[in-house]
C-alpha cells in the first residue's frame, strides 16, 4: 500500500541524533515529552 506524504512524515522513527526529541518532536522514550528551549525558536 502506498503512503500519502503526510503518513510518510508521521511514520518516520525517532532520530538517533535527537534522542530527546527537542528538534524532531519524536523522543526515543515514548513517555518523554519534547522540551523546546530558547535556541529552538
């Protein structure tokens, strides 16, 4: 089944270079909430 463009973005796994999910919004620990700080603005 072919995914639409939105599904492709949503289904991307967490990034190894962003383990806390601050940039991607997808932390490796599913219970952790990403935190935005001043340098993310």
